[in-house]
C-alpha cells in the first residue's frame, strides 16, 4: 500500500530558529499533500494544502510567512516553521492521497513530527 | 454550517463488541472516513463509506446513513491493542476533510 515518510519524528529547537519537516510519498506520486497540526487530545487541524509546482493554499488563521510550504516534486513536500516560538510546539502531520480526490483507500499519513520549542 | 461530533471517551472489555458513533452536518458530502490513532502516532486509515449501509472489514465494520448524518464504527472481539483514539471525518463538497475530535477507546482486561 501507499507509504508516506515524514522526518524528523522528533525535534527540539531553540526559540527563534527555523525547523524544516519533510514529507515524502515513497511508492506513489502525490500531486496534493496536506499539512495538519494536532494539539493534545484535539482533532487534526488542517493548516494548508500543498500542490506540486504551485503555491500552497493556507487555511484561515494560518500564517503563511511563518509556516512555509514547498512542494517541489510529486513525491516531496516540506514545511518550514520559521522563527519558532514555544507556542509552535505541537504534533505536525502530513498526508497524501494515492488516488483521485475522493480516494477509496483513504489518505495516507506520515508518522508525524513532534516539535518542541524551548 | 458544518460540524461533526463523536463521544470523547468510551470503555469496553477485551473480547467484547463496541460501537463508536459519529454524527455530522454538512450541505455537501463526499464520503466519511474512520481512522485509528495510537497515542503519539499518526492516524491510520480504517474505512471509507460513501453509500448507505454497512462495510465489513474483518473485526471492524463501518456504517453510514446519509439521510441521518450518522455513521458508526463497530469493533468486534476487542483486543488490548485496539486501545486508541478513533477519528471520524467527512469530506465536504470542496473535497476537504472535516475531522471529529476523536473518541478515546479504553480496553480493559
């Protein structure tokens, strides 16, 4: 089945620095990838939709200058948290679809990245 | 508007059956997903229903009633490893996923 690889799984960074998270579709081409943020015991919050070769579409309230998304190829999307602050500490998850817009096999998620900003 | 609701937490006994309900409201609907998420891990796909009725996959089954805006996930022969959060999500008319907050399922021996 479809596999999405996300790295790193955990990262601790100092306040003010930037962190890059990679999301790769290993055995399929993903024209669209999604970036989520999840707070403890809360639902997944969609941050942005990443389309290969074009600018990401950000959800309302998500700062595009702070959360930089790049989808340079059909198998790689990156999320860069710029000038990170402690409130950016969270669980970030990417997902991609192998099929059409309404996939029968569901969206495949990466393993997630636990970001801690100190 | 759109909303989706599921119970926050449920407890069941190993070997038993449990049903996790999910209700939703939306003007446009393109299917409903169930995902399992273990603590600290990413969600894994369980099922997708777009037509009314019951879909069975081994110990897990998912039901959908579009007219009632209702779905449930049925877990049979519960095992300790089934302890996890179960997320339901519907796809709206813009093909965007709207997620429930998840139901934490606790399995007791």
